[in-house]
C-alpha cells in the first residue's frame, strides 16, 4: 500500500487543477504537435516527431504521478494546526547557523522546494518535528554533515 501524502486543501486543489490541465490542454497540445510532425513525411528520420513523442511520454508520466499523489492524499484540517510545536501542516521559520540565514518552510507530506514546502520525512522536516520556538534542531544531511537550525517561529 502506498504511503498517504498530507496536503492542505489549497495544495490538493492546485494538484487537481494541474492534473486537469495536463489531461485536457496538455494532451491536446501534444496531439497537435504529433499531427504536425507526421505531416512532414518519413517518421524514421523525423526529429520533430521524436521530440513530440518524448514530450508526450514525459507528460503521461507526470499525469500518472499526479493521479497517484491525489489518490493517496490525506487532506489536513488546517483548523487543527497548533502553533505550539512543529508538526505536519506547520509553517516554520528557521535560523540556519551554518549559512547565517533565515529560511521558512511549510511541512507537508511531499516536498516542493520551489514553493517552500518540505516533507516531514526530509532531513530538515524530521529534525524539526515536535520542536518548539527557541529549540535548536540538528539536521543530519545525506552527506553526513550536521547543521544546526534554531526555530524562530511556528505558524499555520
């Protein structure tokens, strides 16, 4: 059985919208590219056709991934999120002692670093779980390095 992935309602809706976009507009765009490439003749030496087929394969893999994520989603009730300790659904503001900088992450079941979301199972996520403001967490990196991060704030 696949692991449940925790999402906020907003993040779940964003994934649903992206899945719908890929299944409609995305597939239509790829079909048009394939049709155009086929019209250029011999497919065995048609780089445009190969590129369109590769793009289609990548998009179908992304669709399958999104469907699996949504199928195994658990929606977090944001009203139940406490700001006393760090847990799934918390936004946590950290001071990274190694790089002398402040960072802020939302902790959910799946990482999306570009949007400031980290998994509760990531090195940082697991290190800060259960901590309070003022606590220092030791983050064990995959390379074996230990980074200290102080918790500056917890919010919803």
